[in-house]
C-alpha cells in the first residue's frame, strides 16, 4: 500500500495535509447536518401558509427525536459494509451523495412524503459517512504517533466550525434572505435552507474526491475486514488475538461510560435550552439574545479552546512522564461536565423552577460558564475517544467499532430525553443535581479503573509479542 509521507521513521512535528482535507470535508458535512437540523422542527410545525407543514408539535418532536437518534445507529451498518466490502473512502463518498440527495428531496417539494424520504436518505447517508471519515483520520498516523490525540482535536474543530456557522447562516437564509410577506403573513424560506445544506454537502464531497488521491494516497481505498483467500481458494477467517480481544473489551467499557456523559451533555438542546429561555436574563446592552443562538456557544468554545487542548496533549507527550492515558482524560472530562451542572445549581437556587413565580432571572454568565465547563469536558473526552478507537480497534473491525462508539450517542439521546422530561415533574435543581453528581461519581470510578484498562490494552510491544507467540504455540498444539 502506498503510504502518505506522515508515517515515517522520523516523525514530523507538523500534521499531514490530509488531516486538513478531512477537516474541510467534515466541516462541510456538519454545516449541512446542523443547518438542516436547526430548521427541521420549525419547518415541520409552521403552518402551510408560513412555509411549513403544519405538523402537531408533539408529533414533530417525536420525529425529530427519532431522526437524531437514528443517525447514531446506522453507522453500525455503514461501518460493517465499509470494513467488509466498500472501503472507507468509497463509503464516505456514497454517504455524502446520499445525504445531499436527502436535503435536495426536502428542498424539492413541501410535503410529508418529501420529509420522510429526505430524512430516510439523511439517516442512511450518515451511516456510511460518519464512522469512516473518523477512521481515515486515525490511519494518517502510526500506532505510536504522539500527534494522534492532537490530530483528532484539530479534526474536532472542523465538526464544530460547521456546527457554529450553520444555525447562523441557515437561519439568516430562511428568516431574512428568502422570507417573503404574502397576504400579510411572513412566509419562511425553509426550502432554501435545505438547498443550502445540500450545497454545503456537495462542496465537501468535491474537495474530498478531487484532493483525496493527492493528500491521502491509498489510505481507506480497500476494505480492511474482508476475509482473506488462501492460495487453495478457501476463505481464511482471521481470528482476533488476545490483545485485540482485550482492546475491544476496553472500547466497549469506555463506550458505556460515554453514554452517561452524552446523556448529560445533550441536555443543552432540551431542558437546558428551556431553562435558558425562561429563567436566564438574556439581555445584553439592551438587546435580547435569541435562545437558539446559545446553541452556538458550545461550538464557539470548541473552536477557541481546541488548539490549546491540542497543544497540551503534544506538550504532555513530550514530557518524561508522557501524555495522560485516554481513560484518565475521559474521566476528567466527565467530572468537568458534572462541574458545569454544579455551577448551574447556583443559578437555580436564585430563580427556582417555577416559571409562574420568578422573582429574579439568573445572570447570563451562569449559563456561559456551564457551557464552558461542558465544552472543556467534551474536549477531554470526545476527540480523544475517536483517536482511541482508531488506534486500538482491530483492523478488521476498525470502522465497525468506530460505529459502536458513535452508537453510544444513540442510547444517550434516548436517556437524555427521559432525564429532561423529569424536570417538569421534579424541578431543574433536583434533575441537574442528580446528573451533575452522577457523572462526577462515574468519572471517579473510571479514574480508578484507568490503570487496569491501560494494562488491558497491551501497549508494551514485548508483552504483546509474547502473548501472540503463546497463542501461536497453543494453536499449534490444538492443531
């Protein structure tokens, strides 16, 4: 296989240009996704005369919840197909084309049929795209390359650059640029928002396919998990080694912890957003900030802080003690998420949870600092988690296990919805305190397991070789 110039015996301190190509591809895909997602519920619930479909709010929210959950489930299927048959590069292209078609379907016709068709295409396309582009990032680096966690942090900036600009740009297109007054009613240009999302996806795919061979070489072109055929023409099923089995177990253990992180984190789009709307003083210099704009606070902090965290990982990796183990980073990330909820509790003690008896609204800084802690926690957990899976997943299951990792968000979104629903019955203080304390405790548990999990990874090459040799001897005896 042709190797890109980054995997050398003498590692460069700079990241390979292929990383920045993948950064741009992911940025445009996330622009497409978050732009569409920002207007989806509005499009479904607005009246026909206002450019929407007039769907009941409860039905629209159920459809929205199914959609946001399903996009984290289909990568399991897309990851399997790419590992066995397609190869990662081809899967990314297929996924991008299908998602562009999904947005074009939403643009083409204002109907329920177009919505169901468009969302189905977006769910399927995401299944091919999402796990494979992250896996390609990992393949730019050798197994022991110290730049890996830094690279995924930079890649993560691409995700959040698209997530930051999408709601602002698409919202301007739908509410200002293509909005018209007809018969005294404001008609929103939602269809043009979907068109802009499709165009964003197409731009990303053009860049990926035009520059892929130059900056990625042969990486990701061939399926890595397809059973090999011997000279005799029989299919050889490659058995996982003991080390690979242990690494797979560690991935599943960490994915289980990640479920609880994202269940708390995803309150941002639900209960936390409602609290901000009702109980936070959003006035700044005499102007009230739209509640929806707070969804850009997290990606803004990601863009601002990701380079600093990336430099931190590089600096630590060059010290005598070396970088922090990934389970330790993730444990700290969970505790930071909990700290964000603790900050919010001080605001709730001022405002209470009953909107009919609000004596004072919380200062906007409470919600800003909550998002700040959550963002730093995310940077300690999510990009390094992607890096971890790309490094330790057995080659034949690399994209599939990346999809398993992402599927944890599917479970987390379902759990997040249930937790958010309790705020109406129990109150914000009770629910947010439970979430905050729970993730801090789980972070401490993960921290206590860190050494054991690192040992299971079998990073010591001599020990790994010894274990593989023992397995070969056992296989010979059994034969």
